[in-house]
């Protein structure tokens, strides 16, 4: 009996082991599609009020929000047919019966739901809809693109773009929208899976994936994997025709569903919860946002982390060439919390324009993330080819209009000396014409140096020093040239101050002799340090006339604005200038004659004249030279223009 029981027990044990092995060979049940939750956001919805882009083509207006809602509807239908659980983030206008997380209508004072409210609904869906108990596995924000001024053209950009962001961390440090690296990785993966799905179909005909950390609010701050799809350009003729076809909407929804299938198979489980211990370093500022240097320093500051910062990486790309042109630069720690990288656009085929910069930080625990994304506009400096000598065609009337258009107040001090704005501009025209210097260069330089004649630096208004001559950094007011003291606190002194500036420009730009006797106190300094003709173009004054390497470019921008001004004075402008009293005649040397078209619509005597004695009779070579320590002065709004060696 005991022997039989022993055999029976052994048999049962064997059967049990066999069953265990068989069960182990059966694959685990995969997460069903119905357990995979997707939120769809129709961009700029609801479309009850116009929001987003709109274009007019063939006599009708096509709105982006309508297209977004329609694509959302098709995508919802395809995904639910595949068994997925799908909700819209909010109610939409064209299809109000689709289930949504947010149940309440859009506030009447808004054209679309606040994106922070939508983010909250993504992160806390049960707060808005009790049927939804957990965060989604994936969020798709569906949009249509536009470019330029909204004009529809076959030459405009085209194609479908899937955007993702790689921003990681705690938004604004308040713990509101913590995003971990896993969310970034999955967003990136889905963007590429979706793009691959598009490329396996005849529609859309063109697609790409792009990184955008700057203005995609949902993709940047959503804790769960999120992408933003721009399903075609409404401003491209071919794209606009295609996106309005129901058949194409259906194809695109099919491709989205195919991509979700692949993604869900790769990531069947939700992302792990956020942990501040995995936060990468943070940064607070970046520079520059604009430069004219083809080799510039990208600099990020305020870089900190609890565990310390191990390294910083700059990822740079030319925006016109696309993210595929990105190159990486290891940051150099140049000061506490400050990291630099030198970017040379010759590595990007010398392309000017916008450059994107992702700045990644890695802490001592090995946590890495994108601290910020910034953009640098690398501008071709046209001042490098703009000659100082010549005739720009700029008129006195344009100078008057330019100054009045600034809203600045012309100095009463000059009016009290019988030189109103019209006369002041006339003098600039006459003196520039006499020496063959472009008047727009001289006048714009004066605007830049004096801050629209507001001064405020170490050169006072009463010195009649319009270009910081003899003024250097850290020097006192008394060391800069005082033309009122030398030539008189009157119209003559003003003219001599203008003449000195123009002669100084000619010294840099040309080897030709002066027409009038030299009144430039810094003539010899230029001759001795740089030599005559050392800066024939405006851009070459940079780091010579001033320490600022963008000096010429800054003045060039003013020149462009000046030359865009009207040559006609309005009745209101004319009324500002009373007919001047007859001025004593001058010698040709003191006030050269002007062409008729140069003078403003005031009386010919507008410009005060000076006596022949006003100009000293020294040759340029005999002009006294001031000591190099002599120093400058500009208004706070003008950039200081001082070179260590010269001005």
C-alpha cells in the first residue's frame, strides 16, 4: 500500500513538472490595443473662431483649424478601428460627438483652449473625465503648416514635417511639467517611425523629422511621448490641393495608425515616473542672438546642477540646410557657470542666416539633457563693401525726415545758436560734398555716436563733437575735442565739429588731399597708427575708429533706414523751420556750394555760414596731433566708439 502511494505521488509530480514546462513555453499575453491609450489634439481647435493659419485660394478661404479637425476625425476613426482607446484632448467644432478628455466648452473669450489647460488634461485626465484613470501612452498634435505672408505658390516650402523636442527637466523649476529622458527618447522614436510610415506610401509625397524646442508647447512640456505633425503646407499650391481631399486624409490616417502599431509593439508599457534625481543641468542665458562674424562664440551661462556640471555640448545647424547639417562642439568652461564654443560658418558652406543651437548639459551623475535651444542670426555685413568716399545720393530732406521720424528732440542748444535741424542737415551735406565723403555715412555715424544728439556720455552737447573725436574709454570729459572752445560757441563751432568728423572719415578712407584746411585734431593719430586710406569701406572702421567689431555694421543699418526715407518734406515739417535771417557769406573753403537738389524745402540760406578765419590755415600734415589717451563719449543708447589706439 505504501509502495503504491509512493508511485502515485511520483506520477503526479512528473505530470506537474510537464505542465509547468508547457506553460512556460506559451508566450505571455501582449498588451492589447484597447489598453494602449492615445490622445489626439486638433491644432487650434475648436474652429468656432478663426485660429491658426488661413489662406485664400481660387476665391475661397481655407482655414487650418478646419483641416486639423478633419484630419483628427479620420485619425480617430482609423485608430479606434484598430482597437486603440482614443480620446481627443478637447471638444472640437466639426465633430462635437467624439469623446474628449476636457468636457467643458472653450471659454468664450478665447479662440482655442489654453495649452496649459490641455497639458494639465494630459497629465491629470481623471480631473476632467472620470472615465480616464491614467495618462495616455502617446499624444499626437495634428496641424497644417504655412510659410511667408500666407500667399499660395507652387514655389513655397512643401511637405509633411513631424516635430519632436528633446527638452528634459522641470519646467520653470516649479515641478509642474517634469519631463524625463525616456519621454524624449520615445517621442523621437515615434517621430521617426511615423516618418518612415509616410515614406512607404504615395502620400504624402515628401516628409521629414525636425527638432524644435522653441515654440512647440505641448511637445516640450508633455510628460508622455508627444509629437506635433504638420501635415502639409497650406501655402504650397500642390500641398493645399492635396490636403483638402478626403482620400488623402484617409491615407494619412492609415499611415499614422501603421506607425502607432509599430510604436506600441516596441513600447507596450508606460514611461517610468519622473525623478528629479535624473534631472540634467540647467542654464539661464545664451548669447549672441545676432552676429556679423562668420566665426562667432556661442556662449551659455548660469549652468548649474546639484551634483556639479561635467560637460556641455553645443549642437549647431544651419536652419536653411536643416537639422541634418548639425555639427557638435564640445563646450569649454571659461568662467563659473559659463561655457563657450567657437562656431565657424565655413563648416556650413559659408551659409549666412539663422543657425539653431541645442545646448546639452551632463552632470556628474551622468544625467544628460537639452538645457535650451536658441537661434543665432548670422548676417552678412554689407558695410564691409560699402565705400566711405563717393556720392550716396542722400538728400538733406531725407536726413530731416529720418531725424524727425526717430521721435527724438533736436537740441535746443543748437537752435539757440541759429542752427535748426534743417540747417544742421544742410551743413552735413555741404561738408561731406566738399571732401567727397558720402553724407549718409557721416550723418548715420553722428546718429550712432551721439545717440540721436542726446549725448549723455563724456562728450557734452555743447562741445559740438559729433563723433567722439579725442574721446577714449575711461577718460574724462575734458580730454575730448571741444570745437566750441576752439572755433566759437556758435554756428561756426557747429560747422567745424561736423567738418572735423568728415575730414577724419576721409583720412581713414582716402589718400586724397583735403579741400578745406584741416580742423581734425586726430588726423595725425590716424596717419601714424593706421595710415591714410587704411579703411576705404565702412566695415573697415570696426576695431579702428571704435573697439566694437560690429561698428560698421551698426552704422550700416542706420544708413539703410536713412536712405529709405522720403525726399519730400510735409507741410507740418516745413512749418517747423522758420525762414532764417540772412547769413554772412562765406569763403568757398569754409562752406562749399551744394547742388540745388540737396537743399531742403527751406530757404537757400538755411545753412549758417562761417568766415574764412574760422578754418585754420594748416595743411593736413601740420595738424596738431593729440595724445593717444585723449578719450570718447557717447549717449547710453549709442554704442561707445573707441579704439584703444586711436579715437
